């Protein structure tokens, strides 16, 4: 066993025999930082977020809607997530009615025929939510639904949140006066001092015979910034802590869809929810499109991020593509309309529609991505498709920076989007990936990257791989202008995950950050505005670092990664730097690469703050085994 440990660390380790015990630590690294020699600027947009509808990221995730399948999609198994309720001796049946719905977009509905019911024996339907429904004490839940009745004497609808185990009503209200034409009704469910719970469901019942049609049944808890149709507070707060500079949306594969008619059609995701037809997503579930184009933009606004908007570029995942030329023109026009919706003032056609949708002020946009992972397009059409989009967009918006998702020759893209899904070892070897990249070529956007180790969320070994990789991006952030980990979110309930190793996990009630999440929090919190000249000597192959300065704050940020199983002494030289004698030290570490956070143990691995005393221009600092650290030096 000892021999094995020694062999693994021999290249970088010194072995000390003390009192018969064997201690190993990595050979000391010598790191010289020239605080008086700024190198290049650090891209202020280096760290951002990438998002798409995957792993129940929006529906059943960030988008706070509590009702699952609110527009009644059905399959061979019935009407997903809705069940008939026949209390006492009541009798009823339910079915999808394809002949009636509240709008041109929602043309079907749920029909409930109540054959026998009274006030003590009500009948109706229940919805199970996204693996439950969250209930907190003293909280107002705001709901709405579209309904019509077969006749005006149906009586009131009773709406309740009910505990799954107890069967007890937690809170209840009634809505009266449902007429014979489609209309939207609103309701509020207020809780008293009830225990926090997730095992609850929502019930709609009537105590009278008759027919009731329902559509777009909705219920929201309080949301971030109290937005109507808004986002979960805990998840927004977790993202805010990452200090993201941008949001790349709406995908990812979600942009493309499996087939052309299943792409993210932005025009069908704006305006009142009742006018959004919903669509199948490539990740095997149906999207409510409650998170539409404007909601993405408002998410950016709430977290002070700039949008990095991906426009559909004529390729879908099952290898459907549109040939460049006249056939592609409608898609190019659609992208131009989308850019006008985002950036146009209210005198423009689409800017005016955005104002009607509730947001008169245009959004600032710099980066537009043409497609997603178009290297999958074996037809070779991306060359022509990119050129066609590029020409049309630049003609109207010359200031926009256009991102290519695959190599193109005839047009020089402003930015190239690189994707990396790798193991930690690969990131250790490849942390120098961009060191030799041609500085005269397009800028680089690492639009999707992750160390994929750990499921559903990455473990500490993955966080070490991530941190090593981030030191490389930071060192090269003159050319790597943006980077975003993917996927960002995962619902950890059984069946919730389609892609392993996702940054933030949650169920309907709680959420947690993975070790990789906290590595991102550290790197995003201590970005700096320029790199400093530095040199490392006599270190092993599992030590990585990056050094930047924040000019305004007069602070130097030294990020250190020790991916070895032994402590790493680092002798630091900072010639000429005027440093305060204490520095802040933030440490993220674990005893094993397999150690991780979970919903039940969300804070096993979190950053720990401490103070480094006796800081000078020459001192030795020893990093723990398996650790990621930031030393924040204060300059005088
Ligand atoms: O992040 C998951 C998927 O990986 C994205 O949808 C796609 O762009 C990539 O292949």
C-alpha cells in the first residue's frame, strides 16, 4: 500500500521518515510573482453561465411554477401528473378534450365530467407537482387557471394544497362564478405556521354535478425580485454568488431541437402564457415555454449579466438542415427579428412588441452565437449558413460580435465557441491548452466545459480538474474572453437527470452547490483586471496557479490548486510588492477526490475563510492535500 502511494507521487514528492512514520508531501514549489510587471488584461466577461432546458432546469427547476404539465400533455400512460379524485361516494371521469381550449395556441384542455358529487363528497383532479410541491409557513402562493363550465350552476371550485402522507388540507380557497366561456381565474393559497414540506399536491374539486374544462393551471411561490412568472429564489441566489458576467441561452441542444419544427422558436415563447403553444425538447420532456425569450433576458437583468444570445441557424440534432440560400432566408429573418426584439427601441416593430410584453427598455447585446455545435452537421452546410447569417446580421448590426460554433473558412468569425467535457486528468494535462493559441485569430468562447466526474453533481476530484482548467483560461484571458460551465442545473429526483455532472442540484424544496460550483464561486469572486508576470519552478504536475490584480481594490489574487494527495509547500517571492502583513486565505478542500456535496449534506465541501499572518515578500505557504486556495494580498 505504502509502495503504491509512493509510486503515485514519486515524481513530485519528498518522503520524510519521522519517528518510524512515513509522511509524504509534494516537493516545494517556488513561485515568483512580479507585482510590478502587469501582463495582459483579464477579460471582465470571463466567467458566465450556460443554460438550456435539460435536467429539468427550468420546468421543475429554476422556473418557479409548481404545477407540472399545466397544459395537459398526455401519453399512453394517461394525462401526465394529473389524477382523478373521487372523494366519498362522488363519481367523475377526466379526459383530454381536443375540441376546446382557451386560445389559438392552447387548443385542447382537460375535461372533467362530474356525475355524482355534493359538498361533502366532492370530485375533481389533483396535480403531483415536480416530485412534490414546496410548502413553507406563512407564505402566499399565487395561482391562476383557465376554465369553462358546461352550465352556470356548477358551483364553486375548491382549490387546496394537501399533504401526501396526512391527506390533510394545508391551505384552501374557492373560486366561484365559472361561466360557460373560457376565462382566466386567479386564486391565492396562504399558509399558516405549517411545517416546511415538499410532499404535497394541489387539488381542484367541485361539490356539484356538471362538466368543467381546465387549461393552463398554475401556482407560484414567492419568486426572485417578486417577478410574476418568475424564478426560484434559492437558485437565483446561488447563481448570483458566482458573479456571472453573462448568460448563454437558450442552448445547447435545446436551441436546435431534434427536428427543425422542434427548435426553440422564440416567437412562440413571448407574450401571455396562454399564447405559448409549448414544445417538445430534445431532452425527452415537454417544455412549458414559461421560460421564454423575455424571461431569459429578465434573468440576465436580475443578475446583472449580459445576454449571449444563440440564434437558430438551420440545423437540428437528427441531422435535419436547411441549405444556405433562399431556403435559409426565413430563418435569417427570424434571427434579425429576434435581435430587434432584444435590442430595438419601441419605434421598431419587434421592440414595440417587447414593450407590449412588459419591457419597454431595450437590452444591451454584444454577442450573438450562430447555431450550436454545428460540427455535428455532416452535410458541410455550416460554412454557407454561418456566412449568410453573418452577412445579414453585420449589415444591420455591425457592432455585434458573432460567434461561430464550428470552424469556418470563408468568413472570419469574431469569436469561436469551444466545448470540452473531460475527466480531471485531462484537465491537468490540458491546463496549458490556450498558452500557444494564435493571438491574431478569433477570440475564444469556451461556451461549454466541465470536468465530468460525479453524479448527479461533480465531486471534489472534478472540482480540482475544473480549477486547474480555470487557471489556464484566466492566464489566457486576453484570448479566452468568456467561459461557461455546462450543464448548470439538475433536478436530483429519480428521472430528473439526463446529463451527469451538473453544477447545482436541487429538488422542489432545497438546493446545493457541488464542489465544482464552489470552485466557480471562488474564481468568479476574485477575478482581477490584469494578470501579473510570474514563474513557477520545481513543482509537480498536479500544481496549478493563476495570479491577477484588482487595480481598484489594490489586491492581488493568487489562485492555487493542489490536485495531489499530499500537501504542497509553496515558497512565494513577491519582489518589490508592498504588501500588508496579513492576507485573506480562502480554502476549498476535501480528504478524497470522491468526496462531494448532496442535498442531504450540502455543505460538506464549502470555502473556508482564514487569515495568513506574517505575509512578506518571501514566505512559504503549505497547501493541504486536494485543495483549491485563493490568497488575497492587500497592497499598500
Ligand atoms: O450540455 C449538454 C449538451 O452538450 C448541450 O446541449 C450540447 O450543446 C452539448 O453537446
